[in-house]
C-alpha cells in the first residue's frame, strides 16, 4: 500500500473545490499540522483555485479529473455538496488517492458500504470529517462514564441545530443533498454512536419540512443493546443548540457547545450526583488540526477503508428517513445533479 509520503515525508493533499469550510477551516488546520501540506487545488472557478493556492500554497489543476491524475497528490479533501460525494470519492479512490470527505460521507448507506469496500480493496484510507470526534472533551466524558460518575447510563440526549439559512443556501437545495438529516443530524447521532456503540437501533423518527424543499428538522429515538435510550434532535431553522446529556442511575452529566467549539475554548462538564453538582474543566483543543493529524496517522498506519462508526451512522440515517416516510409522510429526498461538477 502507498503510505502517501512525498519528498520530505509530507502527506500531500489535493483540494476538490474551494468551499467555505475548506478555506475557513480545513486549510488553516492543514497549515497548523506538521507533516502535511496542500499540493494542488481545483475549482469550477479557476480564479478561486488560484486565490486559494496563493494563500495556502501548492499549484492548481485545471479541473477535478486533472487533480486526481496528479502524481504529486497523495490524498484529497472533498468539501463538495453531499450529493456529489459518492461520485468524486469513487473517482479519487480509483485514482489511488486516500480521501478525507466532509460529512456526510455519502447520502446513502449503500454508497457508504460500496466505497468502504472499494477503499479496502485498493488499500486506501477513507474518512468522514466529523472534527468534534477528535476533541479531547469526549474522551474525558467517556472516561467519567467508565469511572462510574453517573452510575449505570440510562439515557443519552443530544441536539444540534442552527438558525435559518438564507435563500439559496446549499443546505436548502435537495438536488445537492441538502436538509437537516444529512447535515445537522449527524452530530448528535455520531455522539450517540461514540458513547453507546455501533449497535444502536432506531425506535422512531420524525422529520419536518414545512414549506421547504428539504427537511428542516427532526428527531430520532434510539436504543442500545444494553437498554440505554438515546434521543437525538436536529434542525436548520432553530436557535443555535449544541449539547449532550448523559443520565445514569446515580447522577448525570451535561456539556454545552460540544460540536463546534473554537480551538481556544475551555470546555466544561457539569456533573451532578448524590454529593451535589461540580464542574470539571477540559483544556482547549484544536479539533480541526487533530482531525487532519489523525487522518495522516491513519494513512501512514495503513488503516484502509472507513470506520465502523461512519458505517453505523449511515445506516441510522437511512433508517430515520425510512421511518419518517412511513410515520409522517415523505420528506424531500436528495437528488444528484449531474450538471454540477
């Protein structure tokens, strides 16, 4: 397997599209991470590619296909609209490139499994970029639960929602894979998988679209094999909400601002038990740089394919969509727009 090291040992990234999340988040994190660098950028708008390369380094490619053929690119970052992920992830894997893709990895569990199998076959790393998973806060929460800080876990509640998007926002366009289920739902679902495991099963779900062409919010009730219940809520037209709570047999813990904390923010865990309530601080952490570093580590370690957590979440998203269709009527489904390269 190619462990993705160019001259000097750096993992050389190619950027497929100059999306806002790439320019504001991923590329600055790349610059902060030793052993990785931006090698090439491609965009539908050449001026954007040139501007990005001038700011973050590397050369440009005339289009996505040319970038994937470039010998000086070991891995690609895919921040394209969700409905385009499967197409370009597959192209990248077939070109022999490791892939770090923005969430969601794809818009269907079938595509996720298919691309996982292809990555395994080719010996390539495929990762979904939920950066919050790489913040030290969640390791500390897991340790507290394991230490018995709340007793036996009974209930997990989590929510992630953001204010209404302006007209034309990519999240509101069904042909590009918009909607709350494929966007904000992934955060509480991934947190539930993180703490309760990949064996979660869906008990019920609701999606709400209103007059929009995509689902704007919803919720899911899940159960873990040991009987723990998880409640996950999400939305695109809500007041900003970002938290999770764990209720146990002897106490509870709560954390706010869990999914998108700035790199300089100190996190706080509120723990309530028989002796009262206390607050534990967790030092600030750079989850974006951590995500890049972990991807590079996986490439060098030869950890091919995607993760069990990504595959479990893709399954749950599909089950939520199906349950909502059955129980509350059809929610808009993502459609792939072949004219959007």
